[in-house]
């Protein structure tokens, strides 16, 4: 392959890093997102329910991130992967490993952001850490990829690529120049460099510019989406983990790739900014990205509206517990509604909630546990709701979509 043009050996080649175009629209979107994210965070009052739904969303995030790459894994198979229960079918097993790795790295990343407030998420070190943690969790056979010529090569976890690549029509920077580009990326997008009002726009722009740099031999899309997740957490727009950008990107997969490609383009004319790349195209990409952010927060806010969620939970109970008598179903409904609002329910409170004696309360607790509607950390511990693949379709319809992978 021919060497990249000299222009792509200087970090100025990826200017502009923040668009001038579409500023009013981007500012309006940013305001909407912060307002909606705050409402979403407050939609589930119980901490334990919020945490458990966030875990479900994390699994969903891995599903959609995989789907963007052309791999599909059913929710129940993702749950099995988390229990190290892998399919015997090679392709299905490989997808399970990819899902589990994504979930585990996202959990690690979120933990680091909470415990390391000064962590520089735009640094080469952090990006390489994401890549290394992801690939170190995959079996050896998934450490390989193919170039455009069909030649197989090994992916080295956490290491920058040491060869030239072409992504569609885009020629990313020469591999020897990657440290310079990543240094410029970190310096510009660091928290001190971007005004607070521009941080969501910067998160969107950084998503494209990281993909444009293409620092790794493979896994760049996954790293870019994990990095964007970290940036949205830092911007306090993540709704406490109750929504995911990957769902929106997967639902508009073709347009996502088209917008990435358009933002790769050079400046069109003298009215298109002053950098090497198109300011207008970067602005359009940021609008596209932030519209998806807003739409996904709105979707999850509607889905988690407490009364609507309870109505779906009650419907699930009536549909899936037909083998139980009417009085038991009614008592279970009261117990589940209390748990949705309050979170953990001490066992001694069950009789008060259902208005029955100890024997009936104990029988109901046993039924709730056996039916997989509630769980408990110990034989006498408090009860809490279960959100899993069995309840998913009825509790959270449309959370997962049967989307094309092509």
C-alpha cells in the first residue's frame, strides 16, 4: 500500500476539532440533553432498582455495540455468557465472548471514573487501557483480523497499530505519527480545554476524530463507543447508566457510517472553516450524534415512567402466572408494586403489604422467589425485583430490536 500523504503525518490534519457550523442547533441540543438526563436519573426512585436496570442497560449496550459490528447475540445468551455458559457453536460462542468482554470493560471503566476523578479519559494511556482490557478478555482465536486484501494479522491488546490501513475511502494517519495525533487529541479534548457549554459537542466531535485516527489494528469502533460513554458520564449526561448511545447508533447504522465517512472529507471551500477537514461535515456529524443522544434519553424516560412500567409488570404477571390462583396473583402484584417504589422489602413487611398473616406471607415470598419475580441475597434477607431475560420483553418492550446486521 502506498504511503499516506505527508499531510496525515501532522496532527493539524484532523483540524477542526470542534465545529463552528451548526452552533445554535448544537447548543440547543446540549441544553435538551442535560435537562432530559436529569429527569431520567430521577425516574426510578429506588437505588437498587436503578442499579439493576442499569445492569440490564449495560447488557443491552453490549448487544447493540456488537450489532453495529455485524454480530448478534440474544439477551438470554448474553446472560449465559456472564455465567461462563458458552455455546458449542463457534460463531455463537465468539459473539458471547465479545458481549461479555464489553460488559466487563464497561463496568471496569465506570468504576475507574468513579474512583479516579482526575482520570484523563482522552489520553493515549486510557484508550490503550480500554483496548487492552477488551482484548485480554477474549480467547486467542479472536485476536486476529483480516485486512482489505484478506491477509490475516494478529491484534495486540492495548498496542497502537504498526501498519498502514484504509477504512472505506479514508486513509488514517501514518502509524508512526499516531502518538502525535493522540497527544493532540488528548490536549484539545481534555476537560480544561473545552468550555462547559461545549462539552457535549466535544464528546460528539471526539467520537469522530478518534475513529478518524484509527489508532488500533482492530476494535476501533468498540473503543470509540466506550470512550464516548466515558465522555458522556463526565458530562453528567449518562442518566446514571439508564440509557445507551449504541442502541441509537445501531438503529441508524447505515446513516451512522455515512455520517462518519462524510466527516472524513476535506474542507470543501473557503466558507467551510479553516482546517484541513470540513467544518460543516463535522458540525453535521455532531448534530446527528447529539440527536441520537437526545432521542435515546427520551425513549428510556418514557419506558421507565413509573406508572407505565408498573402497568407492564402487572400485565406480565397476569400473562406468565396463569398457573397461580387469582388471589395469589393479586397479592404478588401488591408486593411487586411496593418493591418497584421502595426497592428492597424486608420479609417482615410482606404481611403488612398484602394484609395477610405470617403463613400466607411466607408462602407468597416462596412463590415470588420460585417464579423468578424477586430474589434475595440470603434465606432471611430483604426481597428485591428481578430484571432479566425472562421479564425483559414484557417489562421493557422495544429495548432490544431485531435489527439487520448488514
